[in-house]
């Protein structure tokens, strides 16, 4: 069984790992954080970390069916990436 610190480590990711999961650069994720249009983050012990569930929720906000979907324009304006 994992101890408490190991459980926390698996639930939270630092910026490079979070960016990799989202398919964006760490610098882009840092810019989103500064502008306030990125995923929710936490500052723990001087380190910025992201909960995996928050990354998924943020990415889900960018889900669109086509470029004519009204959410597509909103997601682009908010900085949510589309691939």
C-alpha cells in the first residue's frame, strides 16, 4: 500500500508533466497560469502543481464538434488548445 506522500505525488503533477499530458509546452502552460486562463493549480511548498482531475476538466472545456461550434470560438479566446 502506498504511503500518504506517495499518494499525493501520484495525484499532482509539476508543470512539465502537466504540459506533456495536455500536449502543450511547459512555457505555454506557465503563460496560461499567469493570464488566468489555464487549468486550476496549487502552490505547495513553493512548487506549482496540477491535479490530474483539474487538467482533465480544463481540457474537457475545449471539446468541440467543429470549427463552427460556438464553443470553439470561446475555447480559442480562453486559450484552450485544439489539436
